C-alpha cells in the first residue's frame, strides 16, 4: 500500500466531521473510482503486464483522492498546500546548492551530457517539476507576500532553471494560460493572482543573473527552450523521448480494443524499442500509456478527469492538476501522489475560487469549517 494512502486514511479519521461534498462532486468521485476499476479490468484478458500489482496501487490512489476530498475543508487544504510548498522548496534549495557545489552531491548526467541537480527527489525532471509546483502555489497566494515569500520564489525559480526540466516549463506555462483564459471567459472571480511589476522584475532579474553568470549554461537553456518547438534544436535526450512516444504509439495501434493490460506499456524502452520486459512499471506518457494498457476502457477515465478539471477550472487544485497532466505527457506522474492530491482538491472546494483569500491565513478570511459545504 502506498504511504500516501495510509496518511490520507489517517487524516480522514481525524478530520471527518459534518462536512460533505455536493451531490455532483460525490457523483464525480465515485465515477472516477468506477473508471479506474474499468481500467484495471484490462488485466482480465490475456495480457503483457509488467507489474499487475499496479492495478491495486491505481485503485488505492483513486480512493485516496475521494477520501481526501470528503475529509478536508478549506483550512486543511491550506495546510496541505503549504506542506507541498515547503517540501518542494527544501528540494529546490538542495538543487541550487548542488548546482553551485556548496553541497557535495553527484549531478545527474543525462543522455545529452548535461549535468543537472536532483534536489531531494533523485531525478532532475521531478525536482524541476516540484519547484514549478511551489512557484504556482506562491503565485496563487498560499502564503502572504513578504520576505519569506520572495526568498522561496527566488529559490524555486533558480531550481526550475538549473534542473533544465523542459516538461515543467511547458506545464507551468500552459496551466497559467488555461487560468487566464478561464478568468476572461467566466464572470466568477477566482482568487487573484499575486502578480505585478515587482514579480515580473524579480523573475527577470533571476533569469538574467542565471544566464549571465555562465555563457555555456545560457546556450544550454536557450537550446532547451527552442527544442520544445523546433526539431532542429533537439538534443539526444529529446530524440530518445520522441522515440519513446513513437514506440508507445506503435503499441497503441497494435493493441486490441481492451488494451494489453495495465503496465504493459512499460515494455517500451528509453529508446522506443518494445521489449519483452521493462525496468519500469509505467510509460513515459500517461495518455498513450493508458491507451496501450486499456484501450477503449481508458476513455471514460479521460472524460471524467476533464470534467473534474473544468468544473472548478479557476481553483488552485484544478490548475495544479492541469500542470501535472501536461508534465505527465513527458514525465509520467500518474501513479505519484501529487497527481491525486491535485485531483482531490479539484474535485472538492479548496476555497480559492468561491472565497477570495481563503487560502491566506488571517481572521479576515477565516471560514467556519462546521458550516462548510462544498458547492
């Protein structure tokens, strides 16, 4: 059982009160569990699964999301967000110290020959992603702006750049674009973003400092950004990623209507070769991975997840889910707790949409948890 599930069940026992989800949210929650069960059914047919026990983990993560949505009110959600913020910031600080060799740690040497810090998570792409999550939470007002706010923003901004995680750059950009479009097309006002001239100036200074310090690093960052849009600038790592996607697409086209069984997509190697067995249990791309694993059985899950994201598209939980989903197109986090944490708070009401400022501590924005009912 995943540690995340154990912690969520303990939190459920401690936090459960008279709060309840609305009928629509409850219906979506149980629809989500039903769709996960449908994906797990892909193992009933003859399959090529690498790790059949992944179906159990999948079901427990979905159950954890529903339980967390049922148990946590806006005040609990605020502290969970802050826990994610400070945990990610600790990893980002470690990554920055590793980059400047202040902390003795071997840098990650990827297939393109780039030496990248790993923070506390042991993988530069994930370290960069969690730093991006911290930036999102800071900009969305999880804590009040002050000296600590600026310090955390600087540390996480540095980690996002130093980790050279292209997927996190793209995911964070798309998540804010979706939020801006939602704010422009909906009358309801979400919690305002903490943006302004100071923030833009701070970001520009951090980026300029990072790029001016080392000309070689500046060229690397430039090529990493251009490689997202132009095949001409792709490094070896991007080429391998494209080969993985090609291999997954081949697997999707060759799979029967019910798929090849959950975790079978992990047979695609890092160079796109479809082998007999895989060293991992999940594919690099969560959408193609599920289509190869479960075929038609995965489509209801996609629909429910889109509905959950659009239902409260301006909330912090929904924006975090969009960012995780986009990042998982390149570095799969479908079976990571952060994905289901975001789904849980997108499913419930985290207070960031209906009560402006509810995520920021202070008596002015205090919400009575006993009277709280998610809308």
